[in-house]
C-alpha cells in the first residue's frame, strides 16, 4: 500500500488528522528514563504505544536522533511502529535536499535503512533533486512550501511575477512535480489565509501543518482554511504539548490525554 | 582558530583552492576493501592521507555515510583529519535546513558530534533557521545560493523584483545574515557568468564551487569569474575524478596524482 493510501485509511480508521511529532529531547525525559542507554527509543515507544489509535501518522524528527548518536534507536522505533501498528504511516522529518546522485543516497537512508513511508524534502534545488525520492512509487514526498517560523518570509514571501514564492512553489509542485500523486506540502499554521491559498492551488494534496498552538481559534481557522473534501487532507502536527504533557513514570498516560484532547479539538471543526 | 582563518591559512600553506569531496560509494571501492566492515573509513582515510598537502579542505558528504549506516566511520574520519592534519578544515556537506529548535539539534550533530569546521545549509527557511549554526562563533556556514544541477533554475532563476532569486539570496546573506563573517555560499561551476555576478555581490566571501569538469576551459572561466583578491576566495570541489582515479591496491597514489593535476590546473589561472 502506498503512503497516500495508508494515510487516507488512517484518517478514516482513527478518525484523526493528528500527527504526533517525535522530537525526543533527553533533557526533558522523566527521571526514570534519564541516563538509560536506550532512553530515546523507550521514551518514543511509550508515546507511540499510548497514542497509535489517536493519530493519522507519526513524524520522527531525525535531527533529535542524530544529535544524540541514536540512529539505531530511530531505526528500531520505526520498525516498532510498522510491526505493531501497520496502518499508521511514518513520516521521517529530515528536510533533505541535494543533487540527484546525493539525493539517491538520502532516499536509501530514509526509505531503505529507516523504512520511512514518507520524507520531508526542501525544494530549493528544483525538481531533479526530488526525482530520486519519487522513484520509490510507494513513498510520500512532502515538500517545504510555507514555513511559519519568523524568517520563513525572508524568501518564501518574495514576489515572483505577481504571486509569492511559496504560492509559486505550491503551483509548480501541483502542476509539474506531482505527476504520480506522491507529493504533499508543509504549510505552517500561523496564517490561515496562506493555508487557504495553498489549498486553492493544490486541490486535495495532503498538507502537513506544524505550528498549531494550544488555542482553539487557531485550530478552527486552520481547519476552515485547509481541510479538503470529506474533512481530510490535513496532517496536523503536534509535538511538545503531547510528548512532554507528563513528567512522571506515567508520562505516556498524560501524553494520551493530550493527544486525545488535540484530536477531539481538531475533529470539532472538521465537518 | 575559526573556520575562515584556517581556510585562509590552508589556501596559502598548501597553495591550493582544491577541496576533495569525500562521497564514498562502496560499489566503486577497490576489490581489497570490498566487504570490510570499516571499508568507508579506510577508503576515505587513504584518500585524505594521500592528498592532505594538496587541498584547502575536505568535504565529506553525509548522505553517503548515512545510506551505509556509517556515522561512526564519518566521526572517526573527521577526527583523523583533525588529529593528523590540524591545518586542513573539514566542511560537512549536509545541506541542513529547519526551524530554530531543530536547527540547534543539527548544529549539535555537525559541530559537536562530528566536530566539523563548517556545514552546508539551505536558506529556504530564512535567517532564523540559520542563526543556531552561527551561534558557534568558530564555525563556518556555507549556504546554498546557485546550484548547477538542471533543476537548479526551477526556483533560483525566478525573477524577484528585477533580479534572480539566487542573486537576492547572495545579497541578503552578504548584507543581513553575515554580520559575523562566518558565511560562505555554494555556487555551481556550470555558468561562470553567475559566479562573477555572485562575486560582485558578496565581495571576498568564500564560494564553494562544485561541478568543475575535467576541461581546462571550465577551470579558467571559473577562476576568472570567481577568484577574490590574492587569488583565493574559492573552494573548488572535486570528488569522483579524484576518489575513483585508481582501482587497485594503490588507488590512493592515483588519487594523489589526480588531485595534484587538479590543483595545478587551478593554480595556472589563479594569478
């Protein structure tokens, strides 16, 4: 089954647009995990086990694993998700971007070594830098379009012939890059008007939306702006508010409650 | 000593603008290394030992290590360069790019775990996505500007208010991002006129130039277009033609000859 098919099924089966972002920061782990050699795997596995029926996907952020010399734990974590929750896809958040021969190596890293179902990719180097990922027909390729960090506007907001660069990126990906239906876009939640603009350009393409705050208003505006037909089309990422909801040995219970609240808040505005 | 100071000293001491790119592809290794558990380290160490007096820096491409589960070999390789050839800086080619909190993790990966002296970074997410690397005052940050792959023009050639996007990127980095003098730019060698345009915009900022072919014309045009005062300012990368110059047990001797020829060809047009 392709990433897109698995995602579509997970949206429906778990009745959820929520993506739990796995950004494990050992300094924030509960005391009983501190200093254990496989603490990162154990922390993430507990979060996964506590939330797998509440999410449409998981999104490990590779930088947190790489900074901690924990590639093997990332590999074990993704293998655990696949073995235990086969209907829940894994997006590896790595924002890779390089020329074709190097992109082939990054594709091997993401799709063969880690067995991720989808990968985030940076579009700055153009279509041929993305083709090596698209060469894996079952995999998803989620391209940066509009990011909600303060500096996101430095380039993405430039005017290119009457539209903004991020609109142009959405347009060429929808028209020229996504011939096989494998693509999605990253669009930050800060400005709902921009999500609406991207949705208008790309039709039903999946949008990965980071930056949702704790406020219901943001969620409502994001849903109104970005949902596709059938109240799907969005992968709404929440990391820290779920990962670090609890501090004790029962931290995963607190994470489950936070994930449930997040999913339910999103669902309030889906239909 | 900062990356820029070490690079300046290496340009002069080794009388070289040549960067040997370490893109280890095990399928291309000599027969006697095939199948060895530390083949990637051994291959690269031999290349480093054979060429260290001929280069201004080394540039390992992390994708080749990651695809082969060889992070520890990358770490050992960079440690070997630093211990044995302390005057030769190491640029980790990883083209990272993410929001601040994640960029902090990538900075830990590159500068603390791998002890790289400089890192390549993608500018698409804007200045605040680059600040965490610049927070390491001794390190270099080499930003993608104009890449020479066929799709490089998809975004980089867009007109933004009367200039091309890559010119705008060069301009904002030189004016606004490089306040501490730590930045360099990646500018591909395919079109010397574009190197000249970037040099005009950024003054003496170091330019990392991949894509030099075997033809003297390209090297001459690149040097004429891109050299800064004193015949320096360029980091001219050559990977495959040097790494895979020989096929036998004496492969590193062939690599040395190829590196020497490449350095000498570059030097013919420096002054």
